[in-house]
C-alpha cells in the first residue's frame, strides 16, 4: 500500500479553492475509488457525480492533473504518486459544487439540432433500400456516452468560451450521425456553417484523443461535415449548379 496526496476542488459557481487530502492507495484502485475513500474518511460533504462505474454512463467526467478523464476508468497505477494529484470539475462548464459541473448547456444545444427525417420508402410495401457500408458508417457515432470530455478539451469552449456560436465536437458527432444516415433527408448544412459554428474547429484532433469510446471524431465526423459545408457555401461551380438545377442532394 502507498499513501497519496490529493488536491480536490471545493467550491461552487461563486468560487472556491483546492482542499488537500491524503488516503491509502491499494492495488487495482481507480481514481473514483480514491475519491470515494476520501469522502468516507475525511470529506463526507464532497460532491462528485458518478453512476455506473463501468465507463458507460459518462457521469464521472473530471480533470485529473489538468487532463479530462473518466474517474472510473483511470487506474491509480497510471498516476504518479510522488506529488499531489489534482482533481477538478470540467473547465468548459460552470461548477454546481465541488467536482460536479453544470452540463445542462449541452442538453439545450441538442434541442437545436434538426431531428432525423426519413425519406420516403423505395418500394410500395414500405421497404427502404441502402448499402450496408452506409449503414456501418454511422454506427461509430452512436457509441457516444455523452461524457463531454471532448467538449471540455475543445479550445473553442474551454479557452475561448464561445458557447453561443459553437456546438462542440460531441454535437458535431451527433449531426454527422444524422447527416450521414442513408435514410435521412434533412439538410443541416446552413446551420453547421452559421449557428453551429463548424468553422471555429481547426481540427487539432484533441477531441479524438480524449474520447473514451475511441470515436474518430475529427477525421470521420468533423472533416466530412466541413467538406459538405464547403460544397454548398464556398464552391463557385457548385453554386452555379444550384442555380441551374436547384439545391443539390446532401449525400
């Protein structure tokens, strides 16, 4: 066994400070175990959000030594114990209390995205026809557990606080899941360019790196969406075709 020192954020939206705690670390512990142990031993009023403890609910997102992580999926053996371990709430969102951020902004963003709109069936019996590769393409995006680690690490939200003009990588993934679905016929490209602010993303791939579900956010979702926006908004030949032929199909 070893002892570890933790600096945990204690406070609320009006401010706070880091509190220092020590606890024993045993083999197999994850960071969430250590936080719960500190709660039991010396900080019974410490607020921390968690649920499944299996890396599937996204509830226990926080920053460990400045890096967005799921507390239940980060083993203490991965963390250096020779200096204090800092744990704080996600910086891209306001704090409710201690390690619990207010992520309600994300729910409001999701309401702004046009929902799935299926096209008419291909056959009179109600059958749709599609390629399996098109079905498979969107399955990756449905793995998202809405932990919002990608939102937190995104510099547009984390550092520049442009929440009013940018929906963030999590919801660009959601739009990609809709736009690339072979049955969806809704067109969200104007919203991507204007209200959703896809132009703010400079494809640093930081969101892809922190995703616990290993979704290839930048290459498979954001870049293809950017290409669609460019096709409809910045391609002079494309604009001429639109004038002659009408609005092009998005797929």
